[in-house]
C-alpha cells in the first residue's frame, strides 16, 4: 500500500446499494482510517465516511422506458463525476449496482489505468447474457451477492468473488418479533401487515394506490389488522403521508396505519405478513423470515420488452434463490386489490412454518461477513 492516504471512488444509485456500500466503506475505514472515499451515495454511505458529490436520487430510476426522461440529468452527473475523478484519480473505483450508469463510468476509468470493481452482479443470468462482454471490458472484478451467479462468470472467464449479503450478516437467524412490535408500539395481540410500496418515487406513485385499496379489502376480512408502512427516506415519507391523509376513510382509519421513516427491518420483523414491491426488499423480508406477497408494475412498453428479454423463471429473489416458487410474485394486471388481498389473507390464516424453515436455510448460505469480504476484494485490486 502507498504511504499517502488511499483514495477510493464509490458510486451507488439507489437505497439498496447505499446499504451495501456503507458496510464495505466502514470496513475499509476500519483498516485505513485516513482513506478518502468519495463518489455518490445516500445517508448510509455518508455516515460511514463517504463524501457524496451528487444527490443519489438522480440515479434512482428503474425501467427501460422510465429512464429516458431522466437521461439529461444522469448524463450531466456522469460527465461531472468523470471530470472529478480525472482531477483526483482514485486508487480503485467501486460501482455498486446501477449497471447502466456504473459500467460506463468503470469503462472510462479502467481505460485510464484505474482498477475498477462492480459490486452486485448485473442480472446476466436472467436476461441479456451477452452483457458479460461489456462487464469484462469495464471491470477488473465483480463482487456478487448470490452463489448461483458464479457459473456465468466462470463461463466467460471474468474474475468474480461471492461475498454473500451484508443484510444476511445483520439480521438474526431467528428475529425477535415481540421486541420489534414493542419498539413500534404495535399491539402484540393483533395481526400486523407491513406494507412497502417501494423506494423510488415512481414505484410509490404506481403501487401505493393499489396497496391502500388492498389494505381496505383486508380490513373488511380482518377488522383488527394493524398496518405499518416504512418509508425509505423523507421524500417518500412526505409522499406517502400526503396520499394516506387524502385516501384514508372509515374503511381504513388513518390510526390503523403506523408510518415510519426508515425502520423497514423493524417493520418486517414486527409483521405477520408483508406486502411489498418486488426488489431487494423481498430479500430483506426473507431474511426477516416473514411470508410475503411481491408485486410490481412496469410501464407497458418496458413490460413488453422484458417479456421478450427476460429468461429467468422467476423475478422475486426468494424464488430465484430457492429455484422454486416460494412466494406469490404478481405483475401488471395481477396487481389488483382483490388478488393481493387473497394472497395476504392466505398467509395471515396459515401455518407458515415450512416456508420459514426454507428462508432460514437460504439465509445461512448468504451469511458470509460480506462487508469484510467485499472490502478485502476491493483493497486486493489496489495491491494487484
């Protein structure tokens, strides 16, 4: 290692990447307290010691069609970011997820001789496998969260390190539901449904209305059900609060809903069942050992394109990890209040012991001390 402080670039594009990167950054800082870490990140990365040059929200866009309207702002950030790293070259750059943005940044930096690492494998195992060639050209190493990814990288001779998942390290194998309910001031004698309509503005705008109608449907069949909605940040909190104030009524009293900023894990652990937007949250729900119903709505054109491109049999992470349909995963027209209510009520009225056992087994395979393994892999690229 050089005598001067390490300089490390890190870019995350959404809240899940912010969490992953924060653990890695904290471990690097533990080993190298004077390291200069900068790039783009959210509150977790900043708390761990990363200086964020731009607002992460700019990159937090999902969908083949949806990203087009945000493209000018994204390109402006990319140009400014590369200019910064040209002036202050990092010893290594780590792109965390957000492959459409980060792979372009990584390729440009690698061309200048800067080692590059991509943390979170793009879904080459699910669609557009030929992207692996673009990945190989852009990065020195991929850090992956899931063991089934190794095969595709070995096939194309791309250096790959399975690091597990930092959430698997953080969540207890047997979560304490009673403690979580007490923390959130929920009645332990009544059922609880955690509702997570997504972390992105577009997800919340699309899914929250149908989720609220689903909650009304559930109240008709389970009048004492309590609802808890964790918002990922203050922007989502404000949006969700405004919507609830406008749409709660006698069929869904506002006081039946506990709205939180953050605390998604506490909300999940406190729940009996979870209704959520499909994505990384389904992994966290599985680690919290809670039955869940995963839903997602894409823009119509994006959905048609994905039908053609997507080759994996499932899209929800618990199903992908188990290679079987463990939980309902609903798309497009399937995402309607009656359908969602039926699936939620099934879990609320069932013995879910077998499902929880499978979740626990998968949890054990992902518990690998990811923060330490990822930090060592990144530092290893500097050492050569």
